[in-house]
C-alpha cells in the first residue's frame, strides 16, 4: 500500500479555519450517504470543520440540533445504506425570504461559509438563490441585530457546490446522477423475476418505471432486458403506434418467444401531449390480441435498497471533488455542480445545467421532441438510436452477401451474452449472414461453427457466463485449420469478444496474415473480462458485475464483524496482476487497505497498516476490511498477510480470511454490463461492415492494413476504435496489464477515506466546463 505517512502537505491544511455544511434535499437516492461520508472525511482531512444539516433545507431554517458537527466515526457504516442518513424534507420555509434569513443566521453563527447540497435541480436552484441573496441577507440581519457586523464581515460570501442525487438521471450536463445505477439494479432484479413467470404462462408484462420528465430509466431498462417496446416522454411514438405495437408483439410470439415486455416511463405521452398510461397499453393488448397481460408499477422500490458499487464510487469521488471545489472557491467563482463524464470528474456551472434541464421540459411542452432528445446529450441519443435499431427494425429481405462470425475468448464474463445478442441482431439488420463460433479459437479450428438466427439470441441479455462457450486457447498453433474454416464458411469478418487472450490472439492472427491469405479479413475485439486488464479500454464488459459481487460480499462480511467487534477481514479478489477490482471494491466497500501489484508494498507498509488498525480498534469503529489482489505479491500471500495480522493483532483484534474465487465471474450481469455489451456489439458491427466494404476488391475481401484489426474501447468519454498493433506499445505482456491505468489515480482517495495522512494529488483537478459548449464538441460518448 506504500502508506508511510507523508509530511503535512498543502491539501491537508487547505481547509484550516474553514467550515463546511452538507445537506441532502428533495427525493432520496441511493449513494447519497457515500457522498456525505466523503464530504465529511475529506473535509476533516483538509483541516476544515464539517457540519451535518439534518432534514435538508428545513434543518437549515430551524437550526438548533439540526446542524451538528460531524466526526470521522459518525459516518462509519454509511456506505452500504440506501436513502440518506441525515434525512431529507420538502421545505416551504426556505422558499420565503424570511426562511432564508433564518438559514443565513444559523450558518453565520457557526462560521459556516461553505455549503454542499446533494439533491435535484430544485434543491440546487434554491442553493443558487440563497447564494445570490447572501450579501443582502447579511445586511438585513445586521440591521435587525440578528448578527454582529463582525460576524457578517467574517462570513462575507457563501460558496456553494452541488452534487446531483436523483434516480431519474434527469439533470443535464451529467452522465450519471447519484442513485441512477442503483435504481436500474432494482428495476432489473424485478424484470428478471417477472421474465421467469411470464415465460411460464406466455404473458405480456407492462412495466411502469419512474421518470416523470425523463425517460432514461425506461430506455436503459428496455436496452438491458431486450424489451419489445419502450415509451419515453422525450420521443413519443408515431400516431399509428397502436397498430405498430400489436404487429410487433405478434411477430415476437410467432418467432417462438413466450413473453412480451413493454416498458413505460411514468411521464410517457403521445405526439399531442396526451398521457400514455400502463393501463391504456394493457387494455389495447387485451382487446386487440387477447394476450394474458399484467401491469406492474414499480414505484418507490426503485429508490430503495443498497446502493450499487458504481453509486458508492460515484458518490465518494464527487464528494472529494466537491470539497476541493468549495475550498478553492472565491467570491467570483460561479456556483458549480460536480459530476462525472465518462470516468472523469468535471465541474459545471450550476445554473447553466439547471437552464438546459429546464429547456428540455420546455421543448417537450412545445412539442419540439427532436430538440428535447438533443438537449439530453449525446449519451442519451446513442442509447435511443441503439434501442430503435434493435427493437423497431427488422432484418431486410435483401442480403449483403457478407458473413460475420462472432466468438468468445478467455474466461467467461457477465455481459458477454448481451454483446453477442446485439452483434448477431445488428449484423442481421445489416443483411449479413451471422455465424456463432463455439469454444473460442479452438472451436474455429475444429469447425464448431453454426448459423445463428434473430430468435435464438432473444433472451440472452440477462444471462451470465458465455452461451457460446469460451476457451483461453490462442490461435497460433491452429492457423492451418482456422484458415481452412474461414474459407469453408466464407467468413468475411470476425468479432472477438473476450479478455486479454482475445487481444493477444488477435495479434497472433495479424502476424499470421503474412503467411495465410484467409486471415486477411477485418476483425474487431470487444474487451470482456472481470479483471478489466485489456489495453485500450478503461472498462471491460463483466468488470462491473464482478465489482458488485465483491462489494455485496464485503457488506455481509462487515456486518458480521460489526456483531463480533474487533475483527479484521482479509479478502482475496480476482484480477490476475491487475488491481482494478481490489481498488474499486476497496472504495465501494470502505476498506482500510487494498494491496495490488501496481503499487509496490513492503513489510514496513504492512506494519503501518497493522498499527493503523490497532488505533482504529480504540475508537467506536471496531472492525477492519483489507482487500488483496490475488497476484499482488508472490511472497506476501493471503495466508502470509492473514498470519501476520493475526499475530500482530493478538489481544487487540482477531482475523478472518476469505478467498472469493470464481463467484466473481458468475451471476446475472448488472444493468451497466448489459447496456455496455449491447452498445459495444452494435458499434462493432457498424464498423466492421464499413471495413469489409472498404477492403472488398472484385467480390473478394483483402484486409492487410493495421487499421483493419481494431479494439473497440472506452477511453475517457468516448467509444473509440484503435488498431491492436498500436496497443502493443501500451501493454505489459508479462503481467498482462496496460502500462498506464486511469484508476490508479483514485487510490489516494481510498487511503484518505480510511484515515491515512497522505498527500492528495490535485494537479489534475477538474476545471470548470460549459455545458452548452461541451455538448457540441463531445465525441460519441457512452
């Protein structure tokens, strides 16, 4: 862990003499507690005083015990709790000037000039109004003797930073708001459960999800479960939608499917602004088709439960960024919102975001639905376009004359099947003949190849593992047989979905092109591995599911430790030499340490960790969690670390160890992995179709250039195709990891939240970006 405490640097004295208040307002969202915890701990780390404001703006107005100083220990065991521990309330008082006067006085009396608000656009607009009025509120308070002139001088300006907590993901300028991913987890759990009963009875299910003004939850749910139809407020259906919907449902049933799923956002409307309700749809289906139809309205279930790993990490990262933004703020800095774009923290002007969010509603009210979709941002549009392709377009009767083959390589990863399904269906929409290869490169060599149809992959999105079968075998020793089969099955392009072996195997195929002409066909690699160790992509399909599995296990383990007191758990995670899972699960699970190969550690570091845990046992938090990546060090094994901690902790704490093993590769894919796999498959087919046409000469395909074999990866904010030969330079082949990994920059946050006194590198701090300009310049992000 390399945790030798460093000298007090600038970040840990940045907040000296300052005070920060944190409040949650409006509707609750899972992950808010992670954000509160991060604000408190990072605030304390910088030397600032941090205060909880209980019951949102109401607590700010009422003052008294509602505004309490927070301690390090007061935010312990909060990470895994849904909702908001400090409470939230709708507040009429704060809407009046009188209420805001009381709130200002309560802050001034405590010397608080920094306010962190976690809520929706209404809550954030309220904060901005408060800030704009601050000087006049203080002047009035001095006049009536509410505060002294001295106090007013000390609190001359108010800094405000917002974080968006809303399960609807309806705030413009942010990729994801806190709570959205967890809400999708709840919805998918229910959709999966409903799917089994619907298949048993041949039923049609109409599911209503939240989203009065925003169709994000409905749209992602439809993509992630392969729904037959989705109704969203931003893009109402055509006037003859009833006929189209019934035709669609009939086709699905005739194709052999035993169920239909229709997703409706609660704010769904038709082109004339009339509401489309779930009951309307049920009546239509029963009347016209006579199908056994059920309606399920999910309601507040979507807001409940434990936050997903993504929401905990999002809340934690945004909490850190919020504290930094507050402490760096000046009277001239506009109030900002901290947010995530791709995997980068960004700061955006609060009122710009609020304005664009309001513009969407205005556009919908005025019937300008094209504009509403555009204002939602590139990410929303991409999702909508993929959905329309998969749900509303049927394979053409004219064929392209090209054949694409899809295979899985490496270890199984949740979400692989979603990527295969999307690849097959989008391929068929392009008019290609689609082939499924079983058992990876070995299957291609042995001719385990079959044509695959639209219906065959129908229910694959929610299935874990690999339906095609997957092997780690590399192709080099089978060049002869593989070339023969590419020729026999007249394959014109290969889509390879898998982990590090998919990448190295494709490099081998590239080398084989010199000798075997049949290998001169375009190929595309889609990274899918729980280890997230494929170069050229910040994320791999399957890593999110594995991360959630580890996080859930850590929650259960911490809970058992809370009952026994003074216990430290050592947990071994997968990942080969890549420390992604251990680091991210450490952030999501609130670990005290995470040992990884990429960050060298020695016996002295282990000793510092033990001493740190010994100190922790003297507080009210009498449990510890330590994660160890399986290959972080060949000598400091999990058993060694367990034995060392057990020996050193004698009389202070006892130890338990847990090796999670292959459960990290199993399970149902998360909404992120289903959606990511679906979009990657669609994008890969579009690219490879273009490449085949580009490399076609007199009816023959000849692809021999570096850019005809690419890896599709997510880089920062965009999905990009990179020639695999160019990625060789960026790869440590011995340890099977990329030479540079973005998530290593998050490790200091993990340590600060675990109370280590280290220097936080703020050199790459997020600068203020503009929503309006950003929207135009952004490449197609996820």
